[in-house]
């Protein structure tokens, strides 16, 4: 080999190493990592690891009435969601679970809200989203898609705007009703419009959007709150984020700021109003899918999920026709626990809260609730137990909610009741992995 050829080979090798290193730096800066992975960085306090966690979520519930074959073609949908964990990058999940035809999103963006109760965005934070490197994405009917990561500083306890635009008819819109949050719609492609002026239509539902993940050093994993309307927060004050999972997330952040041994987790809400452990609604795919049928997607499918908190079963009791249904409900809950354990996850179960005063209440259903709660408290269902029943019941009449905690419908807690649920939650219950068997 001549000296000239040797220098040429050496130069080519050096160029290859430099190119590879640059690529890896670019991927790291973009937050290019898969669910459960970490990206290492260095800050003013030395080395640390950033992790993808869920900062907000909502379960797809059904096809939005009235959206028919056209969906929201020709409209920009601006979802307002509340990020409970900060991050340096973000990504979103969009769902066409209840669509009958492919949904083509031609333009999507994420930005920080300019303030509460507005469709306006902070212009300097506006980021256009890509999907596998492309600005447009087609989501087949019955499927979902996650965006690429985008650099955006998301503060904790902030409102985030996720906007989508579909130009062509797309079939029924996949949505989550009872959002307890006002979102917005505008005619035409206003995806990167920051003023909010064109967003003249308001909605109390979330459309297409089912998750917001962030790359963060603030949390090491995700807690999934899996339940029915009591978890969904159907009676909480709109726009105030007073659902019990919201308050639990605040408690975790506060504890992490004061104690080095506190669990460092984000919390996402996968509650569906009217949800049952065993039975789904009509249709295919089913409207309001059962807890058993949606658990893999809505609970186990989250980024870096570590713990699942299950508060489910009241609606099964309210619609029960036989005392024998008690064992079926318990068997269903144990099935969820086994699925979580197969992933190495811990499951915290909640006792079922009182509902005397509801039209469907009967002494037989109250006895079923009491027996299910006794089994939950025994430790033979979940890894750990949070006693929401004991926290909210009226000591003078334990079959009903304490009036201060009752929203007025004798089933759903008030804002004060939701706070009580989160306040009595022992954060130590979120530590450790799931048992292999019960």
C-alpha cells in the first residue's frame, strides 16, 4: 500500500466516525428514543437521564355523534390538554379507532397555550409535527399513530394545544366526551394560527388526540389511573383540573421536591364515564369498551408505565341483575392484575365508593359493594389498596357519600371529594414492582 493510499483510507475512516457521531448527537438532541428508553444528558448538576413518560392522556370512547361520513373535514381541531409533568421534547398519539375510513391528517402542531380559557398559543412555541419524517399521515380505520418527537419546553402544570387538520372526509370522529376542558374548532387550515381568533367553535370533547408524552428528568415513569367516571372526573369543575388523578400528580411533584426518596412519577388519566370491568357498549369496535378489552392499550401501552391504579366496578354493580355477579367482577379485576403482573407492573386497587341515593341503588347492590370491598381490603385482589370508600363515606350512614364530598348526584364526588381521594393516597403504595401471583 502506498503512503498516499494509506492517508486516503485514514481520512475516510475519520470522516465516517465524525459522521456517525454527528448523527448520534442529532438523534439524542431530537429525543429519538422508544417507549421506556432514556436519553442521557448533562446539566449544571452533572449527569442525568431523561425518560419518556405520559404527561396527559384520554381514552378513545366512541364515534362522535353527528360526525357521520365526513368527520371534521376542512376544519382545524385544537385540543386543549393539561401537562402534569415538564419536558424538553414532546410527542402525541392520534387515534382513528372509531373511523370507518382512513383518516389523513395533512397538518398538525403542538404549542403552549397563551393562557387559560383561550385558543390562542404562544407563537414562539409553535411546532409543526411530523410522523415518521413526513408532515402528513394517514391513519387506517381502527388504528392509531404516534408523532415524531419535537423539541419544545413544556412546563409542568401547563396547558398545551395540539391541533390537527384533515382536508378530506374521514368518517366518524374518534373522541373522548366529558373532557371537563374546553377545546376549539376553526374552519380551514388554521393549524399554526397563534392568535386563536379563527377558533370560534367550542367543544367539551377531545377529538383524535389520546396521549401527550414528554421527555423529562422530572419523572422516572408513569402511573396510569384506570377507571370509570369517578376517575374521568365527570363532576369536577371544567377547566380547573380537579380530578383525583390531577391532584395525585400534584402531590407527587410536591413530594419529589421535598424528599429524595419520594416516587418520581407522572400520572395519566384513563377513566371513561360509564365504564365497566366486564361489559362493553354496542358496536364494533365497541363504544365505551370494557375494562378487560381496553386494558392492554389504555393502561399497559403507555410510555414507561410502572404502576396502574384501578378504580373500576361501580357501574358493573349498578347494572347487576344477580348477586352472583360479584364473583364475576372480582374475577375480572384479578384478570387485569395478572395482565399487569405479566409486564412486571404493580397494581394498586381502590375500594368502591358509596352510591345510596342513586335510582339504581338497592340493598342487594349495597351488599354486593360491601362484599367486593371486603375482598379488596383482604389483599387477595390487588398488590396494594387505597381505601376511597372509607375516605368518602358518611360515618353516620356508610352506604352514602358524606354530603361535603357529594357533587349532588349521590355517586360522583365534588371537587372537595376528589381532593380527599388524592390526599388519602399513600404515595408509598406506588413504590416497588408487581407481585408474581396473589
